[in-house]
C-alpha cells in the first residue's frame, strides 16, 4: 500500500483540535460534577426506605440505563422542545443529557458500594450509640468509597469517550472538530487518526492511574 | 458459687425486659419473655439454636425492635426513637450505657485497634481525644493487646479481634455488657483467651448477659442461668440447678450434648 501520509496539512488546524479537546474536557468534567450530585441524590432516594422515592429513583435510573446515549441526546435536543414548546440550546441539551446519563450509573455504583458493606458494621456502630448519620459518615462511607473508586473511575473514563456523541447535535467537541478538519483537508485518515490519538493521550494516564490505585487499595485490605 | 456470693440482688434492676415478644412475619421467635438484671449479675442464656436467645439479647439494646413488650433501663422505658422523648429514653441513650459484643467481632477494618476503641468515646460521648486514648490504652492493656494498638484488625487473630471488640465496648464505660455467642466464630484454641477476659470482667463486677454454648464456662461465670426453648424461658435457676444438675428431661438432654 502506498498511501501518502500527510499529517502536516491536517495539523495546520491544530487550534481546532485543541479547542475541540478543551470542549470535550469541559463536557466531561461538567457532566461528572452534575452526575455525582444526581447520583448521590438518586442513591439517597433508593436507600431512604421510602417506597415512593425508591420507585421514582429506580424509574429514572432504568430509563437512562436502558436507552442509548445517542438516542437520549437526539430526544432531548429534537423531541423535548416540542413537548414543552420552545427550543433548547444544543449545549444545554448536551450537558443535561450527559449528566443525567452518567448520574444513573453513578447512583448504582454508590448504592452498590454502600450495600456491599457487611451489616455487622452498621450494628457495631449502632451498638456504641452512634446515630445513623454518624454510622454512615464515619463507618460505612469510608469503607464504601474505597470499594466504589475503581468502578467510579471506569465509568468516568467511559464518560469522556461518550462526550464524542454530542457532535451529532453540533456541539463543537473533539469529534466535531475532526470532522470539520476533514471537511477542509479531505484527509479523513489523518484527521480521524489525530482525533483518536488525542483521546488516547488523555485517557491512557487515567486508566493507568486507576490500575495503580486499585492495586494499592487491595494491598491495604 | 465463687464470685457472686457477696452481692445483693435486692436493689432495683439496671435493665429489665417485660413480656417481650418478637415476630418475623407469622413466625413468633420470642413469646413473652421477662428478664431483670441487677448490678453485678451475670446471666447466661443457653438453649438450642433457634430458641431465640440471640434475638432476645439483641432486643435488650434495641438491635432488634421488639414486636411487643417493654425494655426498661434504670426504671425508664425505652422508646422507639433514637433520642429521649418525654419520659421515655431513646435507644441511642440505651446503647450508650449497654454495650454489645458480637459473634463476628464487627471491628471497623479501616481503623486501627486504638482507633476502634476510641471511636465511641470520641464520636458519641464527645470525650477529648487524649482522655479517650488513655482509657483505650488502659483497656487494651487489660485484654493484653496494648502492643497491637497500631495494627489493623485484619492482621489480628480471631481471639485478638474479639478481645479488641470487648475493649471497644468497655471504652463506653457501659453499665451492662451483652455478649452474643462471642466465642462461636473462634478456632477452638482461641476460645480460652476470650473467656479469660470475660471471667475477669465478671470478677470485677461487670453486669452481663451472655449467650453461649460453652456450658462449663456458663456454669463457672454466671450467677443465674436461663434455658430458652422455642421462644420461652423453659427453666431458670442457679448454674447448679440448670447445668450441673438439671432436673428437667429436655434440659438434661440439651446440657449433656454440650457439656464435655
């Protein structure tokens, strides 16, 4: 094969790539931030012992876990405005959808971590007179957080990759910018390879760090 | 017969259970039990598995919520809220004064031995850290584990874990100690060290209710034995009457199976 690589003409648009990367990062960090809040509230609702709250939270979780993210983005951007009348900014739709999506998964990670702690721990805390709040914050959560961490990081890595889907509703993230560069240069192989490399450069350190953290946590057990 | 001779049981009981009932669904585990513990008394609860003895002792500190009946601590009824409410004391208050040691230790694995022991005094009783540590080190010395104070529980043997758990309960300076089959999860060669600690507590006059399968130990350390069978107290009396010389046929069968 005698393909003539030409990264030079593609990299002339490096500012577009970097801007796109920045936007991808903003949506990742933003949706993780809001997702943690949503996940925390959802997890609290699931564990509250109130049937209505539990069912409500579960419906939300299943709705967002059992539909593809792409479908959710399309729905929030194109369908939701018709339902309520008016329009929705594509950036808002993207952030909202990404946050709700990851929040549903985070809630399950949080809940799983908490219920995995042996009930003897709660009993021992109760037996020395701790309130449920003290027991949760001083005994259960410190142990549960440790167990949640690997899944949490894993889900967040997936979230970074998932942000590439916002390009379909014209949010100018890295994937969107790669398409723009391709349109300018007619160099799909180079454009999309640069995009892929940028994702790898961002995520490889995180997955490596996650492996290291996981190993360290196991040692101290 | 040895360590309880001088004690009077005439004074008002510290903790009482009155007509205690507990059901899970349609299954009634406790069918109206009464117990009254005076200061310095050591009561052993024995009986076949499923007789309700663990459930009963767990009702005494509200670890299980009784379906019916009353728990009284120092003549005050324990309510169904964590905090005190009017005349009733909360079960949070009850648990500050009534310690419990579990079959499976339930030490906090993310805390060192010392941190396990000071957790209650600092978090619940709001004691200064220094004071809590001094008491904790004293207690760890008493159970023979002062040298292990900076170890994590997972590095301890079962017997050591259980002795730490006892020290953790004692750090609250409880008026009553509830021991729920505390040697049942231990390797046989580790049972002795835990029983020795409990015997020491009895000699110092600690009020205790002990659920156990160790008949010789129950006979030796207790001032009174309750034999539970199918959710009722089937027999009660001195260790002499219940364990060493049981009159009742069913009791004799049970005791001889466990008594070596």
